[in-house]
């Protein structure tokens, strides 16, 4: 029992590698990486501070302003914005699922 066979050593080495890499290759990690890269890309393409500076003070006009700003920008910025929103929604959903699954045993 103390002397594992070569097959057992190989299998256990692969299991350890998979367990080590699992957190790095999860969908949450990929979504976080996409979020970081898309925000960096938007920052490279658009002067974000000027967009916020030019936004109207009236809360009711904000959706119209951002929709017009989105539609009048280049296609790459539009794609990056869609990817950013998708990754934020995915991460918010996964965070809510994680919090709710952690609270259910406590409340139940």
C-alpha cells in the first residue's frame, strides 16, 4: 500500500493537476478576464471621462444620451460594450447563486 504502482502515480498526478487548474479555468474566471479585457479595450478606444462629463444632469435624459452615444460609436466599441454587459450579468448571476446557496443551509 505504501508503494503505489506507476499507473496509480500517473493517475494521481493528473488528478492533482486538474484540481490545481480547476479554479483557473472556471467560467467565472473566464468571465472576469473578459470583463477586464473589454473594459481595457473600451478605455483605449473611448475617452470615458469625457462621456461622463458630457452626460446630461437630468436623470430622464440619461438613457437617450447613452443610447445615442452607443449608436454613434465605432463597431468595436459597441462589441466591447456588449461583451462587458454580458460578463457583468453572468458574474452577477453567479454571485447571487453562490450567496443564495451559502445562505440556504443557514436559513433552512
